[in-house]
C-alpha cells in the first residue's frame, strides 16, 4: 500500500481545532487508506507519541518529499524509514507498531 508523502506531512501538522489523531486519519484517508485503518493509525500515534514527536515526524516527511525523485508516493517502508530519520528511537518503533497493528502492513 502506498501513501502520499503530503498526506503524512498534512496529517501530522497539528491544529488547535482537531486532535492529532483526527488530523492523521483525515490525511491518510485522502490518500487512499480506509477510514477504519486511518483512524486506528491516528489513534495509536497520538496515544504513543508526544505532540513534539508528531511534529518532528511531519517535518521529516516534508523533508523526504523535497529530496525524493518520485515525490508523489510513500510506501509503508518509506514511512518507517522517514520515522527512523528522527533522532528519537521511539518514533520509528511506534510508526511500525501502528502500521502493523492497524493492518496497514499487508
């Protein structure tokens, strides 16, 4: 399953009017992930990562898109790689756990 990098960046930008889990879910849905799995990923990431970690993940996704030769798509492997670029080992761990636990990794 592929995700657009923009979805991750948009999804992880936290606004005062929506909970991070809702923003993540809406972004993932816009790019093809069904509502149930999108909400599952959003809920898990919000529960297990701090707001600062979520913002770092969004920033890393934006940077990845800038340097990507095919910036339109992001696979689950790419998503985990992007998370691994953050100097906090909890971020890639939680992204991988959320993807696996929500059935995103097939």
